[in-house]
């Protein structure tokens, strides 16, 4: 099963590299995924993976969806 926390940690890692910040807040993750921060809090509590938002985030950042969801290489699409 796909773990919500692991997927969101990979999103945070990407955002951390883009912003050169050590700590990425949930609000920043929500905004990067184009989700209302209050809605993201509900999603996080229920551990529901926002697949559509992740797909758009992956496309925007040229990321491999398999890497985001399953940590399968390659990380970036060429």
C-alpha cells in the first residue's frame, strides 16, 4: 500500500531543494499541490493521497510519478 507520509516527504524534499529551505511546512506543500491548506489538513488526517494534484505537481516539475508514489527510479523525466 502507498504510504501518505512517504509520498508527502518526497514532495517536501523537492520543495526543499527548490526553495533552499531546510523545513517545508504543510501550508507550502498544500500551495505547491494547489490544494487549500485547510483541505490539505483534512487530507493529511485521513491519509488520502491527492493523486490528481500529485500528477499536476509531477508534470510541472518533470518528476516521475512512480518515483513520487513508490520511490522507483528514475526520479526525473528527461
